[in-house]
C-alpha cells in the first residue's frame, strides 16, 4: 500500500520523487503528493487519483526545491481527496506516513482542547501538530521527532522535512518498512528499495524503533524511537532493478505475470531442487525429523497456498499441520510449543498481520521460517530460515506468479520434510521431483488454452454471482479462483469444498449462476461428478476444468476445459492458471482496472 520517497539532492527533486513513486504504483493508492523546501520554506502539491494528476498539477505549479518528500496514499482515515492526501504540513514541518496511528483520536482530542484546528480527517495530521507543539516549546527538530514518536501507538513509517532545514530529513519506522539510500553527496529514504534503484544501489534497512537523521553527508541512526543509542545498520548492495518495469507487449501487468509463470516457477524449482539427483534440497537450520507439527500462517492468496501445502505435508511427511489466517492467529491464542516451527508466507514480506504473527510466535520460543518473494523484507530478516520464491517483481495487485511460486516452494519443502522424516523412499522422492521438473512445460501448455478461456469469460462477465467447487487440493484452488474473480472483476464469487454443496450453497444455484468445478481425474473425481450432476439438475451452468481422462469420464455433458494431464501432486499449480485467466478476461470484458482494482493494495502494511 502507501509509498514513501524522500530525497536530499542537488537539483529540483519533485520530478525525481514522482518518477520514484511511479515505481511503487503497483502497491495500490488513491492520492499522491510532494513537499519540498523552497528557499527554506515548505511548499507542497497534492492531488487525488493517479500520479498523472499530480504531474499535471506540478507542470502548472512547479516545485524547485532540492530537498523533498513524496507519498502515494491508500486511504485508511478519511476519503481519498486532496485535503486528506499526504504530505501533511504546518508552516514549520511536513510529514509523509505509512501505517496507522492507533491512538490518534486521543491525541487529536488533546490537541483540539489546546486550540489546534484540523484540516483533514486523517490520523497523520495529528503527527505534524504534535511536532509543531514540540517546536513551540523550544525543541529542535532532532529533539521534537523522538519526543513525538514516544507518544504514538501503532505501526508507521515516517519521513519529515522542516522549515529552514535544507540539509535535514528525519525518518522513523515502527512496523512499516523503511530504507535509507546512500548516494554521493545525496541521501534518500524509501519504503521500498525498488523506488530508490534509479538513484543508488547502496541501501540500509531501518530496524523497528529506528530513527534516522539524514544530511547530504550521511545518516545517524538511533534506536528506541530516536531516544536510544547511535546504532549502525549495514549498507547492503541492492539488486533492485533501476529500470522501470514495463508491460512489454501485454495489455496489463497481470497478463504478463500470468504468462511468466513457467519461467519463474522453473527458477524457483531450480533453487530448491537438485534436479540431476532427483532430490529436494534439505533446508539448512530446520530439522523436520525433530518436529511434531507445523504452524502455517498467511493472508489472502498466500493463505490458500498454505491450505494446499497442508495436504502435501500431511501426506508426504506425515506431519500434523495447523493453519491460521494471520489476522486471527494471535487473537485465537493457540498453545504453541517452544522449539516448534512456524512457517509464514508473504509475497512482499511486509504483510502487517503476518509480521505480527511472526513476532508472536518468536515470543513463544518457536523457530521461524518464511516463504517470501523479497529476500530483504522485514519478515525475511526476522526469520531463522528463508525459503525464497523467485517470482521477480509482481506489479499486478492480484497475485498470480507469486502464488504458483509459493506452491512450488512449499511442494519442495514437503518433499524435503518427507525424506528427513523417513516417510518417503528414494524412489518416492525421485517420482515427486520428476513431476515438479515437468511442471514448467505443463504450465506452458496450459497457457495455450487462453483463447478458449477468453471466450468463456465473455459469458462470465454477464453474471452477478459464481460458485467454485473442488475436492482435496483442488478445494483451495477453488477458493483462490473465487478470490481472483472477486478481486478484479468485482463479481461476487465463493469457493467451496464440493462435498459441502448440499450443506447450503446449492440454494444459490440457478441458471444465472455459473459453477466452476476443478476436478482433475483422480481418486476424488467420481464424487465430484456427483456434485456436478446436482448442480445440473437445478439448472446450474457448469464449467468443468479437468484433464483428458476426466473429460472422457464426464461424457461431454458439461462445458469442459481440458488441461494437460499431470501427476496429481502438481495439479494445483496447473489448475491455478485457468482460474487466473478466467478472472483476468472476465475483468477485461467488464472494463475494470485489472492491475489496480478498487480498494485493494499490493502490500498490506496495516493490520
């Protein structure tokens, strides 16, 4: 979600900040703004909507300052309009903010009693008025920021500019990610190294509670919200590409990322498998043989990846698996065994609820492993073991290639666990690894079904509701298919275990409700066909997604999409692709914003 960029430069920084913010557009946002120091005086430009609106405003009313901060905002408090857009400012201080200040109402009420007038509905405006009060009491900017941070509850990343402080920027983080970029006579702040890539590849990541005081000569970092000791954070060489990520010949980033799956899944498998030996690489730092069970936690699409992984770990490693949506995990207060293993799954590695779950598990003495796509992310840095998904940058808000790379990584881990626990024989492991090695080819074959899926999507775009059904590992894929349709087409859709159809959802079935059935020809196929018959008997329109043997067994009675025949183990990665393409083309027919659907953000950094 929200993006932050700050620059202490040697030329007009507003155009540079806007270009950097464009690299964060994939996160999702609904307003944007820039503030710079003009001859020691703060000035700002803000606009609702996309960055192009802000650019137009800057062309009419340019900013020439050499020090500036910018922001793309995803609304949490107040509607997405210019008044609520960041930066928020008084005459002497401007701030941009990612996160949520949980006690802002209390702070706002206290300030109002002191005569402070608020312009916006945001929690962020409270911060600038608190800073202003500290400045009024004679404190310096360097003293004011730590004093205010100590009063704030919640998760945040902040960057400040001060009137008259042309060579000063202050940044702080608690929960939300923030990085410092080191240049030659210039310094930078960003919520993502990708945003800073055109300027520098030397990055320091702030830890929770860090407060950074930047000048053009360098940075001083203090811990404990700026009230603690001076600390050193290592300067790392970032591998974030300095090139703006392009769609190429694709209409949308989502289409490009769907098409990239055979390649990126192949990269991910090559990392986690010894293909020549037919073995999964045993991960360092995790001894599966000594574990009694695994606790998975994730949000959204990553949660569905965990649901699939549960089938694999229980079958191939005979390990009991607990799975929780991260936003519910802590509040359920499950008993956690010291020394047990928690596996957290997150594309960005910054998902607030998942990060909170990690820290809760850590406090209970558990080992922490993570499946993440950003190896420099907070979740990765706070994990004992990191299992990377090599999907590359995923710009579309609706996850596609990150999901299948998560599945590929978890499949390799399940095999490794099975071998470590003595459940899988060498022959079993070789057979499973062989199925994974074939996966990129099978995914490429599945992508060739796109013209047929596009025709099916035209009818889907006329529906108001849809049902998705599956059994076994196809059940989480049904959940994921329904989520994809909801996310980008805004059609109401629900995923169910096929056996649950008679326990309520069948009441929704009529000739207007398409029912997608995910049914590879496996031991559960016959039961799933019975469920399809129940739908057909009530006038429901069934789309059966199966392989050649399944289509033959079904007898041509249903609208059928035939995917390549695969080993049952890898079928979730195969069947995920038609789910993605069906949602994508339905959304295209409906004219929605496919890459940045309404109300959604790519990286959810607030709870």
